[in-house]
């Protein structure tokens, strides 16, 4: 299957980017084709402003992808601003696609924030979510490495389930 992984953080030290890269590795090893999009490389304009050519390219890649994995950081108990811009500007044709969420936050208490993203994807484009999230917090990382055994196990389970269900939905 063709999976698009969107790492939506603009942080140079993004932890959700590390989650996205770990899942990319798992899914690639299972034979899937991954298109990895790093939001840091996309000049962005909010809605009602002229959309960048890189955002148009992302919209086209979303149309072609079988399914989508979104990496997000938590900002002010919600999704990060860059992700909101990319959702509004580029997800218009993501209708009905299977998707998964990888989330990085500062602390344990913001875990329900991923439901903001679920609501947007499910209500706006009737997307279908894998009922498992990878949620990691700052203490799960050491410098630029995921060091929590629990998070690493969850990445494996997430990837296995995304691979299995994603392929079944294509059949
Ligand atoms: C503007 C801002 C707001 C944040 N708000 C929250 C928050 O409400 N809850 C939380 O747990 N962490 C919060 N954080 C911490 C981030 O979620 C955390 O640094 C996470 O790793 C960000 O994802 P990233 O590293 O992929 O950019 C905030 C960080 C920033 C910069």
C-alpha cells in the first residue's frame, strides 16, 4: 500500500517527527511504499491567502495516497498551527481515507487533544481512524532518540495494525 506520512511540526527538534520516522521504518520493512512529507519543507499560507506550490503538491500526493499518517505536536491543548493550515489547505480530497495519529506532547494530561484531529478528519472528510494512537511526552525521549520501551512497543503495534487494516481496506 502507498502510505503518506505527514510530519506537521515546524520544530527543528520535533519529537513527533521522530515518531513519524520510526513508523516509516516499520512500515517500509513490511513492504509498504512511503511518501514522507516534512512540513518544515513546505512554505505555508493560511486559508484565504495564495496557496504555495508545495502545498498544491501535497494536495496531489494526498489524492494519490491509499492512506495517511499524521504526526502532530500539542500546542495550547490543541493541534499545532501548521497542521491546521495543512489540513484546511491540502486535505480537501482526503475523503474516506484511512488514517492514523502520532502525537508528541509536553506532558501526560494533553492526551485527549488528538481527538481534535480525529474530529476534523472524521467530520470534515469522513476519514476512518485506526483506533490506536502513539502518544509520547518529553520524558520518552533522550536528545533526538525515542528511549521509552513502552513507546517503542506502541510504535510496533501501531505499525502492525496500520499495515494489516490498511491493506485489508484496499482489498
Ligand atoms: C506553543 C506551544 C504550546 C504547547 N502547548 C502544550 C500543551 O497544551 N500541552 C502539552 O502537553 N504540551 C504542550 N506543548 C509542548 C509540545 O507539545 C511538545 O514540545 C511537543 O514535543 C511538540 O511537538 P514537536 O516536538 O513535534 O514539535 C506546547 C509547546 C509549544 C511550543
